[in-house]
C-alpha cells in the first residue's frame, strides 16, 4: 500500500471517529451507532431523554463521579451512577442502573428472585429495602443503542421484581 493511500485511509478512519469527540453538552439526541467508551453527566441526561424519563436530580459523589436520578413514565424512580477510572470523575467506563424498593421480603426470598433474573442483581440493604441493579461495562465501547437497550432491560426487569416483591406480606417478621 502506498504512503498516500495509507494517509488517505488514516484520514477516513479519523473522520469516522470524529463524532465521538463531539461536545455532548450541545447534543439533544444521539445516533444509535455512536460508540460510547466513557460517560459524562451530559451523557446521563441524554440517556434519560432517550428513555422518556423525567429528570429528578443530578450531581457528583465524593470522588467526582457523576450520577443522575430519573423517573420513568410508569413511576419507576431510578439512579444511573458512573464508575470512573480517572480522578475527579473522568474516564467513566461503567454505568450502574439502580432502583430501591421498600420491602420486608426475607434475604432468602430476595435471593430466590435474584437467581431468576441473571441480568440484574438484587440484595437486601436492610430489613426494609431491596436494591436492584444492572451494571454496564463500557471499556471497549458499546453503541448508544446498546446502552439504551441495557437501561430498557433494567426497567423491564424492575417491573417483574416489583410484582414479585408485592407478593410478600409487607409486615412479615424477618
């Protein structure tokens, strides 16, 4: 391959990658083919928009990692948290979706539900709450459509978990 042809191919590859460097704060929507390697607070806001969720709150944890809270049209309130490799909330290569349910279901009952849904994790945080989470690793990139689909799977399975938790008496002893 000639030098000119190599330079042209490199230029084409760079041009194809250029949208990944776009300033997302100005974006109101994103291509489903956009490759996500790391997320920012702006990305999390776009995620809420694409899910049809209502913004509730946003911020950063003690390490500077951004998070956002939203509410789905059916009422599910959830958080989307980042997991960052860099100091001060940079290079965030993971997103954890989390919902918290008030439930007095026993640890054994929660573990039974957890085993039934491999795509999410459930655990008892205390006697009265159950946490549901789904973690998405972005290290080598996922498409925007895949990230949205992961959030939709989380939402769908939260509905199933909610139904199962409602079947347990809420005043049952632990």
